[in-house]
């Protein structure tokens, strides 16, 4: 079986979708699938070894300039090839901090128009490479927003499966200017007939996207969110001992023992670090052993946001009890999660994924999460956390405090969550489901 998996780079930042695409492509390769992970827009950045190809199609610089200066398409293609040079793309996007959809309305619409847009030649180049050079049994797209070439792929590969992963498309669409958003949704809806299956990680997101894009129910396939468990196999010895100790023999946390409240996600307002800081401020006085620890990728555009967090805690006299650990590599992430007592990422939006939940539980650390988006399904599937009212800071406080004073409960959630992830959310299981879907065995 031969598969081309198109993954969209995120302008140099760590991106959950990129990392999941990379892990899934690698897992498919491990079961004998000839899976080519092909970046579009920019090279991808992961916290583990990337299996992505080195070339980039639909290069971000190239498609942007074609939108701003359409006359560029009349220049010979070899003259423009430098625009798709991966080191140049990395250099140009090194401080971009992601793509701001509000600034890219016209480009987004043009890209979705595919052969009728300003980037038509670039889509033809990608289609030619896939259909003629690779001739795969399936093409998987990381989202529908890169799907402008689907009609041409369907024409050139009539028997191949065309599969789209939906994992945040609505968030990008919702940030477009209103006129562009309406046009983009209409174009996405027009692409639905060319797709065999849309894979989603939760019933919540499947229902939401089916309603938004008029996707027939038979095309929606739920594939539970998954992670590569290999990096989490070596749990620190102190955490392993906790797991092995019978729950009835465990005692309440010792007085004076530090309690580490953690956050692992992008440092950005929509991820809700300021909400966790507010909860921390409310409980810090009555619980002097609690410390707050944050880790995650910080883009240039959100440096002021982190500065405001630091100032707020400094003004509250809590600066010495807060640590930002930067953006850790894979080993550092596992250590960070293992060192925490509880992880909480109180996002302001309905997240369609939540990889950090699975990673935290795999590391043996329970979570406190708002009950919206896909979080509820993940917690109910794994049993590794507490769900709270997404609009209540007090609910976050109560859940954190209750877990702090009840070590037995924390350890029970840790064991259940760790087992739940391993039984139902491994990347190997996800790779098998996708392979079966392509083979028609699902």
C-alpha cells in the first residue's frame, strides 16, 4: 500500500497537528505502508524525529506572492523555484509565530479555488507529482483548507482513496474576515463530494463539521486521538513506585510537600494560561505549597502576553512560585509532565484535539480540564481527569484543591488515565484504523 500524506507546516512553531501527522505517518510505515509525509506551505517542526520529505509544495512564500503579485505566474517556473527552497522558507517564517487567518482572507479563498485560483500552477505541480510520480493508493490531507487540488486529484486518481483529517479547520475559518469566511465555507462545502472520508477525533467535532460543511454522515469516521507511547515507557522511578503502591495504602499529601500545578501548551491567550493564573492566585494564599509551572512554544507575537502574566504574578507577590520552562524537546516534555502533580490547560475555545491530555496521562499525571470541545470525550475515554464548568474559575480552583488534598484520588486518576491511553489511544492503533480504512476493511 502506498500513501501520500500532505501535512501543513506551521511557520516554524511546534504544532499539534504536525506532530500527530508525523507520528501517524511513522506508525503506518512501521506496519509496512509506504507512507510519504509531504509538507506543504512550510517545513514541519516536531519534538521528535521528523519523517517528512525535504521538499515543500505550495511553498508559503510562493503562494503568498502569487496572491499579491499574480503577474509572477508568467515568469518561468525555474526562476521561481528558489521561493520553495526550505531553508529560505524557514528563515522567512522564523518569527512568524503561525499564520494569522485574519490577514489572509483573499489568499485562503484563492487556495481553496485550486485550479481556478492564483496558485493554479502550483496545485498542478503537486497533482502531477502525486498522480504521475507516486501513483498512490490513497492521499491523506491534514485538513480541508489545503484541499483546493482535490478535484484534480480525483480526476487523475479515480480509484485512490482521498481522505481528509479535520482538526481545527473551523477555528481558522472563524478568524477570517466575514466575507472571506463565507466564501471559504462555500468552497470547502463544494470540495466535500471529492472526498471519500473525513476523519475526526471526536463525536463533538464530527457533528460540528458535518453541520458546517454539509458532510454526509457516512463520510464521517471517528478515529480516537492518539499518541506515540514509546517516549513515555520509562516513567521516573518515584512515579513508578507511586503506581505500584496499593491505593488503599496511600496517604494524604504530606504537609509542606510542594504541589506542582502544570500547564503544557502554546503560550497564547486562547490556550487559557491567564485563566489558570487567576485560579492560582485565588488558591495560593490558603495553599502555600502550590507552585505553578508552564511550558510550551512561545511565538514572537505572544511575548507581550507572557510578560503580562509575569507582571501579574509579580504584582500579586507570587513571582517566585511561577516558572516558565520554555519550549522543551521530547525528553524534556516527558520529564516536565512526569514532574507535575496536576496538569490544567483551560482553553477559551472548543479544542478539537487535546494531545497534551493524552501526553500528561501517559506520563502518569492527571488533568483538570474544561468540559467543552473534545476534552470531555478524552477524559471519559481514559478516566484520567476531572472535568469542570468551562466558564467558572471557581470550578477550576475547587478541582485543583480537591486533588491536592486527596492524594489517593490523584493516584487513582493517574493509574486509570495511563491505562486508558495505552488501551485506547496508541498511535499504532490509529495507524491500523487508517490503513484499514484505505484498504476498505473498516
